[in-house]
């Protein structure tokens, strides 16, 4: 091919490429300009600035600005920090799950949730169960004053005010002076280890007879002998206690107590308890895993000195779930799934395992106090009268075993209302009543 002709074609192609490049560049600039001006135009089209625009409809929210305490984004008029202006999958046009949204700013609280003990209200609920999102009259934007807010769930504690002696912070309703409302590294969500926290206000004065035993108790958990709320015994002992302890008969269980000498018991493990508490084989499985530990034995579940419970049991939610942790996770999952029809079973809500299970004091299935039917019927009297046929003569076609309450209801893993495994309208029934 003639070189001159080739050069001319090459020149023409280059010119076409330059023109195409220029055209693409101009097109991109035009699109960018249109997008920018459209955005600017849209912003300019707002009838008023935020938050005034929002207050044109949400008049009551504007009144909340007069509250004693205001959430800082609300105070600064930054509505769109939390709300989407057009659409959302969340109620009230919240941008995302309310707990994630709150914790995206409240980083300090987010860090505390890594601790071992997280408030059940936060585990199974949302931040706005306790806090107003905009403004309120109570500190920390609490929906009620601290005392009444806590008693809303811990109603049994309110009864303790009738006792003779009451801890002053408890009496005044200052729960947060001892407890972290979100989470803590200490059980019962205490702000610090009991021995350190209590000594900030109380000097240790523990005695056995006339002998000071502070050398042995100064690093102990104060709440192993003293109640944190109220008691009918001076020094807030108990409120329930081992008779020998309340009557100060330490020698009944201990070797003579002398100053600066290690305090020891007369014998170890369950043998010490069985000196007074005679064994009834019908009420105790001596070889049960729960009392086989020679050191722990009875005191694994019972406090030998004082307790908040009549049977001197320790707080079971902290004890049981150290081994049965999968059960705790299943209960939390259940509570979240049944939020529309809340779990109303008090022992489950408050993690009172010993209300139904009494290891090792039962020969019944799952350590129930009585059989599977009566365990539930003790509380659910009315429901028991109109229940599905139950008992030895009514067999489950799936496994041939007698039908009981827990055949249909789950204590820990319910998926439907009334704590049923399945929806009662159809899905539950067809588990057994299938067409041939």
C-alpha cells in the first residue's frame, strides 16, 4: 500500500478517535452537571429547613424541646441522623434496628456489652423500652423515674420495702448507685466486686462471737451473707439464713475460730450438711452429678450462711447457665421471636430455674418438682381444666409416649404464641393429626 495513502487513513482514524473521546468527555460532564443541578434543585425545593420542616407535621415533638433532658441529635435538630426522610423497613422511619442505631453513637455502652453479665431488658428488648429517643423529664431520658422503671420488671423487689431494715440506696430508689443498667463484668450487674463496692460506704466489722474475722471476710463477696436490698435481720443478714448462722452458733459447723487462723469446717462436702440434714432417698439422688463434687456438693446450690431465698438457694440464673449455656441462648431467641405475644411464664422471664427444676432433689424427668403435667398445672390451673387430653392413656403417635404439657409447649424454644412449638391454627395439630 502507498505510504502516503496509509498515513492519510491513520490521520483520519486518529481524528475520529479524538472526536469520540471529546464527545464522551462532554457527555460525562453534562451528566455530572445535570445530576448536580438536579440535587441542588431538589434541595432548594424544600419548603423549609430541617427541623422546621419536620415540625410542621410533628408538632408534639417540637413541644418536647421544653423537656428537662434532651437527646443531643434532637436538640440540634438533626432529625435525619436517626430517621430516613422517605422510606424505611423500620417503624417511625428509623434508619436501622434501633439498638444498632443507638450503639452507633453510644460507643461506651457498646463496649460494656462485651462483659459477661448483660441486663435481660437489653438482651431481649430495645433501648426505647427504657429511654425516650427525643426528650423527657427524667435523667438519662428514662421513660419513668429510676425506681419505678426498675420495679416495672423487678416487681418482687418492691415487696422488700416492707421489711424491717432496708439499704438506703434501695429505699431511695437509687438502683444505679450499685448496678450498671446495661452490663457489667460482675454478677447482678454490680458496678464493682462486692467487697470493693460495699467498702466504699461500709467499713468491714465482721465478728464470730467476740473474735474479729475481717481477716477472712475482707475479700469475700459481702452479698454471700448480707442482702443488698432489705431484711428483717439487722445488718441486712439474709433475708433468709441458716439457723446456726443467724443464731451465731458458728461452732456447729466450724472448728473453733481464732484470730488470724484459717477458718475451717468440721468435715467437707455434703458430709457436713448430712450431719444435721438426714438423707431421704426419695428426695435426694446422692450420686447425682450436681452433688458429686466433694468441695462444692450442697453449697453448689445452697448458701451455708444466708440467702435471698427460703431454701437458701443461690441465684440460679448465674449458676445453671454456666453449664446450660445453650438453654440460655435458646430462651433469648424465643423471647425475641415471641415479642408480639410476650413470654408470660414468670420462672422463665426471671430465670428462676428452681421454680420447676430441683436437682438433685427429684427423681422426675428433667428434675421436675412433680410430674410433667402437674409442674405446669400448679400455676396454670384454668388452662389445665380445658387442656388437650393428657396422661398415660393418651399417646403421642410420633413416639408412642404419653402426651404431657411439654409435648406441645416448649419451656425454652417456643416458636408461636402461648409458648407452643408451632402455630396452633394448623401447623401444631397436623404434627400428630395427619390425614391417612
